[in-house]
């Protein structure tokens, strides 16, 4: 599953110089134009070739209008475009991980501009591939938005990349031409092992093999699964590699190490992405009260509105104001484990006591409610009602493959390893 929320401030590309009048991209269509069945797709393809799009996956629990607003689309356009999309798609919501490509009316944008919705802008077009056999395009017309759907056949190829980290994992991936959305999924693979804000050092390395989706004309239209992911961290002290594999009878695939062990734990290492630790578990000088006292959790400093994620599968035990904690959520997990999240700005839409949540699902947003000196998340882990150090609590829930399942996995692993031979290039090989 995806555990995203990272706000990465880099340009998708430099702004293009103004085009000559004859070369300037024309509008997708005019209000007087009558669209044939394929004209919307043809117009979109022509416009896509001349302009830059922002591509991003839907995170777990996120509705399409909320996704578009997160990308920087103005509220009215987000709601209107979503309405016509779902009418054409005949769906109620998009699955987690679905890639959505958006184009604004006034040119390309930076991730910094759109990540926090700083500059809401008019939407020109949106493209979504549903699985590998269906495409839906939504585009602006004189009367609002129109959507069209058609079947497609996508070809899957594989790309491999590796690199050394000098500034950050994401900047290293950018230098290796690995798409940002692929690296967000890469981070998910290691969510049980690595604190990316504090444990990635200069000289650490990454490697990834991932699927590229191509349309019938050979155009790259999206990305599939990560087949293999490897990482060294903490200055090379730690190193792990994982292979994607779906056991027979399983509802979804998981990632396994070379021995067939699933590394998943009950709780993710951190419930927030891209934040810095401002106070650890133990005794500290209280920032408001001024005296030394015990600190029963970890504080993560992050901008107001940063998504807070459920650290593990569970049930909402409390969701509401709680004294000096301000807006507060407590989740009940298995084995007597609970997690708590405090000083929240607001809760995820519709979140209430008794709701079931999945690991990595957005449950709230960082704030500064209650007794607080500024926006941050206070995070606690409790075992049988007693606060524990969140950095040391580990409860394994993943399984180890055996018998025929392990034999099939080993065949899959060998196929993935064969793709690692030619990094930085699309590989023609097919996995068994």
C-alpha cells in the first residue's frame, strides 16, 4: 500500500520559452466543436506532446476531488472534473495507487507550488488509465468538463536504475531518471525498516527495477509495480533487498527478502513522511512549562496540514478533542498495542470512533491544537495501556514462504535478478 504524504520541492522541468504563434499549443477544443468519439483522445495526445503534465498516485483513503486539490487544482474544477470522470468510469472511487496525470491551463508547475495547494489553478485536462485496458480523459469545454472512455492495450516493459545518494534519496533518483511516483512506492517498500528523514546518509545507495506502461504508439503513459528494490542506509551499515511476489490464494502481492521472508511489522517505523524529530521518548525540558519531565512519545515537526498516517491496521478508539493534546486520535491494534496522535489540525473526512483503518491510511493532518508551541505531531505507542518507546517497539506480522510457494518465489526472484543486469535502461526480458 502506499504511504505517501512526502512533499518534495524540486522542479519537474524548467519552464519552456514562449512558443512562436504558429507553434503555440491550441486549446484542446473550442466550445462550438462537436466531439466525435475519438477527438478528445486525439486532442489530448497532441496537447500532451507539447506540454508538461504532473503525474502522481492516489494515496490510500483519498478521494479524487481531494487528490486534485492536493495537486493544486481549484476547488470548483476539482469537484466538476471528478463528477464527470466517475460518470464515465462507472466507479465510486479510484483505487489506492492509481496514477492520475493533470495539466493546468497556464503551463507547467513545480511540486513546491502544487504540493500544499498554494496557488489553486484552473484544470485543463486529466488522464487516468484504469488497469491496463482502459483509458479515461477529462478535458475542459466551454460548458465545464467532458469525459471520454475507451479500451486500450498497454505493453509492460521493465526499467532498472541504481545510484549513490549525495543529497537525498529523491534527488539521487531524479538524477537517475527514476519517476517520483516510483520512488514514493520505493519508500513504501522500506517503510518497516527505514526512517527516511534521519537514516539516509551521503554515500548510501539504492537500486530499483520497475514496470513501464506503454500505449500502442510506444508512448510512456504510466508505471506499474516495483519488481525489485534494494537500499543501503545509515552509511552502509544496513542493507536490504526485496522482491515483489503474490503467493497463490493471496489477495495482494507483498515484498520478500531473498530468503522468502516478508519483513512487515505491526507498525510502520514512522506515521508521517518527511518530518524531523524534534523531541524523543524519555525525559526532556518541556517547551511550554519549562521544567524537566518525562516525554511519553516522539514529536515530529512538520508544516500544518501534513498528512498523518495510521501506523498499522486497527480500529479508531478515540477521535476528538482531548485536553492539552488538542485534537487527538487513538487507534487500537492487535496484541494489546495502541497508537496515539495529538495536536492535530483536523481529522480525515468522515473519520469517527469504531472505523477500521488500514496501515498507511491518512487519518488526520498536522496542527498545533492543545498545549503546543507550533505545528507538530505528538506520537505515542502503548502496550497494554503503558507508553512504550516508539523507536523500539517491533511486532512482526509477515510470514516466511515455504514449500511450493517458496519454489515459485525463487523462480520469480531469478527473473527479477536478470533485469538488474542492465541498469538505467528499459529491459526487454519478461518475468516468468
